[in-house]
C-alpha cells in the first residue's frame, strides 16, 4: 500500500540512487511527505481525495498564501504581492 501511494500521489516512479543510504533517504522523505499530505487532508474543509489535494498543492506551490487559509478556500484568488513581514533585531 505504501509503494502504491508513493507512485500515485508523489509521482515516484523509480528510486534515484542504488546505495542503501540513498534508498533509505528517499523512503524517509516520501514517508514525511505522505504524512504531511495526510495531515493537510485531515485539516482541509474541501473534501478532496488525497491525490487531488496533492495535485492542487503542486499547482499552487509557488504562490504566496497562508496554507491554512488556502485549505479553507482553495479556489480564491491569491494575493498579487505577498504581505511584507520584516522582523527587527534589537541589540542592547
């Protein structure tokens, strides 16, 4: 089931490396990605399938949005310019 989910949702068709370490890194990375997708699927108010959520996240990867707000309203218009967030460093 895990490898089926990898192939369907994360588009992992083959392993990148051939060493044991490379395989373990790719499997652990895929596990973390699936876990994050499942958590976002749980938080989402839009009742999408996991593969649809993964596709929509892939399409909106480089837009400046609050992820939790996007999960509530995924078809809203993204802001044109990201809100400036500048922190000040106060040295005494």
